[in-house]
C-alpha cells in the first residue's frame, strides 16, 4: 500500500476496532461502511494529526462478525485489538450488558491509551440513573473513564455528524476542522456531479435529436452510443475493478440492454447492433464473474454466444467475428467450470479450441491466433486434470507447451502473457506426479518455478505475477514432499513464505494470499515431519491448522483447502500418538469426522477426506476405547469412502492403496503386499509405517512377514488380503 493511503502509525494494522453487541449489528455495519468509504479531504492528507500524518483512507477497520463461545477472548481478537490504533465502542444498554464487549474494552485499555477510545451512543445514556438505560460497560464506569462520545439521536449529533466525529477521532484531527473541510470537499463533488449530470442530460438531448435526423445520421449516433457502452464496460471496468467498484457497472449493463432493445422495435437491428450487443453481454458476463457470481455470468454469456453465432453464420469468413465468438466460448466454459458444471465447461472449451484451430489454419503466421490455441489446449487439460482424467490431460499440456515454446523462440511476448502460457508446464508436472511419474513431475514443476522467477525479475512490482509465483512454489513444494525430498521442499517453502508475506503486507484481507501462505506453511511443516524435526513440525502444523481453518471459515467452498487441512490433521494425529497424547489424537479425529461430514457429497475429494477421517476414529475405537459398536460404524464409513475413491479417481491408486491397507490392518489381515508399502516417508496420507510401529511388528521385516495388529479385545472380523 502506498504511503499516505493507509494507517501511518507504526505497528498498527487497523485504524480502528469496532466493538458492539450483536443486537446493534445494523449500526455497526453502517458505521463500518461509512468509515471505510470515507474520502479524507485532500488538503488534510499528510498533515500532522494526533496519531501521526493524516492518511487518505481509514482502511481496513476490524469488526468482529461472529458470536463468541464461552471462555476468554479468542487469540485472534486479542491480536486484532493490539494491532488497532483506536477502539470504537458502540454504546447501548445491550452492549453495556455484554460480557464480550466489556472484555474487549478491558483488553484495549490494557494495551492502549483511554484517549484513543471513541464511543458512538446508539441508545441509552452514560452513567444513567435508571440501570436499564445505562450504555457504558462496567469497566469504564468502574475506572471512571469518560471517553469522547458521539450520539446518533437527531436531538444530539445526528447520524452524519456522529459518524464524522468518530472519523475525526480516528484521524486524530479536530471535529470542526474536519467538518469544515469535509463540507468544502462535498461542495466540490456536488459541483462536479451537477456538471456531469448536466453533461449527461445534454448528451441525452443530443441523442434524442439525433434519432430524429436522417437514417445515416441516426446510424452515426448509434455507433457513438455503442462506443460509449464499449468504453464503460471495457476501459472503465479496468479502472473500477482494482477499486472493488464493479457493482457500479450493473446499472450500465441493464441500461445497455434496454438501449439495444429500443433500437430493435419494428425492424431488424442489423449486424453492427448485434455485434455491439454480443460484446456488451460478454463484458457484462465477465463483470459478473469477477464479482463472484458465476451462475449469473453463465446466463449472460450464453445469450452473448447465441448472438455471436448468428453473426458468424452470416459472415463465416470474418476472422474478427470468429475470434469474438471464441472469447465468448472461453468465458462460458470458464464460468461454467467455476460454477461446477464440468460438462458445459467441456463443451465450450472444445468449441473454443476448434475456433482457435480454424483461425490458425487461416493465418498460420498470426501469433495471436496461435496464443489462443495454446490457451485452448491448456484449458481442456486443466478440466481433464480436475476430473481425474490424467492420461487424457497429459498430451493436452504437452501440445500446449509445444506451441508456447515455438512462440517464445520467435520473439518475446508480454510478461503477463508468457507467465499465463507457461502454466501448462506446471500442470504437466502435476499431472505426471498424479500418474506416479514423480521424478519427471518434480523436474517440470522446478523448471516452471525457475522460468516464472525469471519473469518476476523483469516485473518485480507486479503483484499478480508474484501471487502466481507463490502458487507455483506451493505446487513445487508439494511435489517435493511426495517425491521424498523434504530438504528441497523446505527450501521451496521458505522462499515462498518470504514472497507471500510481501503480498500480505500490501493487502492483508486478500483471501488468495492467505491461501498461498497456508499451503506453503503446510509444505514447510510436512518437510520438518519427514526430516523428523518434531518440534519444528509441531509448530508448523499448528500454524497451518489455524491458517487453513481460517480459509475455510471465510470460504467453505474451497474443497482443496479441506484436503490440505485433513493432511495437516493426519500429521498432528500421528504426532499425538508418538507423544502419547491421546486426548489430542481424539480431538483431531473428532474434528476430522466433522469436516468430512460437511464436505459436499458430490466433491471429488469427499471420499479421500471421509476415508482418512474415519480411519483416525477407527484406530481410537479399536486400540484405546475397545468400543466394538463405534469401530464397526467407522469401519463401514471408511470402507464405503474407499469404494468411492476407486469409482471416481482410479489414478489415486497410491493414496487409495495406503488407506485400504490401513483399513485392512484394522480389520484382521495378517500381511500386506509390497505395492502398498510407501517407498518414502511422504506424509500426505495416514502412514502405514507409523501405524505398524504403533500397533504391529517392528519395521524392517519383509512386507509378506505375518503381522500381529490385533488389539487387546479383537473384533470377530474375517481375515482378508489386499491384492
């Protein structure tokens, strides 16, 4: 974040921490929005304030949105309070009676100065004669602290002045000075808005008059209107998207469609209007997709595709029209993929590939068409990889990279385009690893990281490129763990964590950055586990547990994060057995079963999550609780999950065979085959080796040597072999 645009006080992550009773939630949400959206008058920015130079924005403001459970304040809240420059208390009889509000105020007073405590009185009154009207928490009344207060009531400050008082306190400036400068700034904005409104009104009049002119004049006016719509959905979108203001374009999209509909009344709109409408629909779909509304994006993009197909049918030799159809097919496929509709995504991605191939056939020397063809091949490969069709995905990535290498040999491409195209190299590496070709996959992922690092050196301030590099390092690190190279994995993770910390320092609320940090933390902890560095492993696993849990709380749909969290818990469970900490093992098993139950049944990752969780619980039921009923329940659940793994993802043989072996060992088999024994200490799944060390014979004998894994009170279960 640039200097002057955020918090300036050293050590403060948040300009303010809002504490409130959840009955005052609507007031808290109104105040939160009002503070973060407030634009500090330009002439105040950088001037001396009570808390340091006055920033341009008060962002981010911390607000607790969840009910607290019984017990002391959560560590995250204590940390957030300590990282907040000021404390904003929404006062009401409800907050005065809230234990949690009182504890949060007490924690702030323990860490900060009472002079930075700001109160917004939503209801009640301070030091009221009637206890039912008291609005201050006990800790303030007991200490005799009377903080600066603003009152919402119209008879007092009113909403606007109350909000401005709180903002003045957060900025460390006088209220009257801020009010005066704010009024000046508002007047300037009103003048600008009035001028813009006048301009829009004038433009409307001009367009209305133009519609009455001759046909050629009307056509010229329509072209100008279409260009204006294209600008608003194209270039203007590019300016609004980084600011998180894409919602402003919703009305533009609606008005654009109304405009096109008005042109069509009583006559054929013509190819130009159809092309403009198709492009507008495609751009609206892109906006809705960027807003996280993939289902709505699919509907809009599908309508755009129907119009564009009509145009291509009318002029099949027009490359520009065909190219635009390819872009729409890509976005339909991408939005469908994100919405979980893989069949529709595959249909559109295949159409996108055919269009790109046709364009290349018409102009073999056109680098733009060949770039599109490389993208199309990679997209189909990614979809096949996601559907666990790895043998189908591999040649698609190889073909894509062949096109990419030829393009790069002919001359440089823009850095962002090159980085995007090289993702096929990473996907090929991950696919080879999934097929059991771990050395080849690791080498490809390492090559991808090396080439991406070189691109980043050319554009070190490109955060999108840096985030993609961190993602590449996490994939590379996971592959190193799977290949049994923990020292390499640790080196990769350490570089990745340094890089991702730079991203988080600029935008701590970005969930993608938090996900990258969580995965890299998991890689480092797993490497320590493989290296038998137990203290470092415990610390890293604890941090990975917290990070991944936070990711899932913010976005429960991230099923890959569920798989990663289950892997982390798997290692924590193994360490708990090693440390003879059975309560810890039991707690992890319970959490694992709970997250398995909450994983969508149609997720490709559901079976492996369920199998891993119920095997943890089965081990405790057999060897600690000797509970036959619970053991039978968990055995049945694990067995059903493993059967589903075989149906949905046959390429997961190595992971599935290890889980199947564990189920067998806890069901009465007396030996295991060589194929089921891991060739290294990769800790992503429940370890057969560590299980045998805990409950069976000493490791070192041949795999076919009879084992004795019986528990003190064995169940009557028939012996079966794993083949």
